[in-house]
């Protein structure tokens, strides 16, 4: 029987399993630290998972795709050696460039296992030791050869080009973000990740200031909102045009969407929600039923980031006659 592994597909409240299945990959982070090579330290990658992922699995091994602590949504066969794929630097807010190609078989419904079979806090990637889980995988793989096991791998998405001429203030923030990322993940100079409030002060507020917003229109911790952005004074609900919710690095800012939407709906009008960890920014449009409408990553500012900066620009908001921003 081939070796059986398990790989995470996101938190139960913020999964990204459909992306792994769509592109035929298993992905692991942190990827912003760069490609794994034998001379790199485990400290560069927040532990030994990336090294194991790169070195130990063999082509033909079986891998289970896990969501949260107890749900398995697909089984797959590893189809490549370790790769570093830049196009997965942003997967629902996670940097997951460490990759293996995988042929996936999706289950009609998730298989639920007792939580501790994968551990109380399952690791991002590991071998499977539970006899119950191994038996389940063996039963699935013991059927006659199915077409999914030999099907062509789906094409990978093309990498997006870097933005060659961003505004000067954005360039400064990109440089600061890259410096911080190197210190946080590699040198461990901070002795712990920066708090949400620290990232708000050093990155989020300067981003809005660079886009033309004055300080008095940016209210931190206003009515429990991490950052409320006002079209004009006074700071009252009808003048709020953006709800900004921040999450700590490594948690995934996407998990704060419902909280941000709830704050938006408590205003006398719905406004757009911006989720961020200080480095990554995803805008959800109130007029699009809070679907994602723009994205930017300060660590690798790509062409599509221009759309986000334009939507957040003070002048665009002030061109509106009503209290709701243009994208609403």
C-alpha cells in the first residue's frame, strides 16, 4: 500500500479546497519565505512541514485533502516532485507557493472523522497514522482503476505580472512590507507576530493616507470596527463609506468577512468591506452582495492592484453624490 499523507485545505470557516482541486495541486505555506532548498533552515518556514512536503512524499503516494480538524473532502494521488509556484502567492489570503501536482477525486460529501484522529490541532502536512483513516483510504483506493487516477492534470493559472509603475507612496509601503516580512518570518526579530493594531498603524492607515484620506476621516476602533473610513465629517454612520476589518498575520483575513458584513449592515446604508492583514487587502462590494471585487498584496504588487487602489481613492468616493462608495 502506498504511503498516505494529509494536507490542509484551509480552516473550516475559510476553506480553499476548491482551488486545490480546480488546479490539481496540494499547496503549503508559508511561501513568501521563498523556494525550499536543502540548505534552507526549518526556521525560515515556521517549522519542518515544508521540508517534509518537499522531500518525503513520492510520486504515486496517496494524499487526503482535509478541511478544519475533521473533514476530508477529497483523496488524491501525488503526481509530481516538489515545485515552487508563484501564482499561488495569494490563496484566500494565504501564501502557499510550495506545491505538488495531485490528481484529486472529490467525495460526494465530506467524510467526517473524530477530531483527534488528525490531532487536536492538525499540522499543515503530515503522514497519516490513524488506523481508521488508513483503512478508509485503502478502501477507496482498492477499487478498480478509475479514470481520475490517470486523467491529465488541469492547467495551472498563469502568473500575473508585477505592477511596474505604482504610485510613489505605494512603492514605499511595498518596501516596508518586504522588509518586515523578512524580519518576521526569517530573522524572528519581533519575537512574535505584530498585532492587528500595529499593522493598522504602520500599513493600513498609511495606505489610505496615500490615497488622499485625511487623518480625521480614519477612525480606529470606531463602534468596534477596526477602521471606519468616513466620506466627510462628522463621524456618524451615514458618512461611513468603508468598513475595514483586520486579522493577524498567518490567520487569513478572509475569516473576518462575516464580521465586516455584519458591521456594514448595522449602518443606515451598506458599504464596502475591506479585509486585511496589513500586507494583503481584499475588497468586497456591498452592491455585489459582498463578493470580492478587488485585491492587492503589498509584498508583490501586481497589475490588478491598480483596481483596488482606484476603488479606495478619496477622489473617486467624493465624486459620488450619495453616502455610498462607487463600487456599492
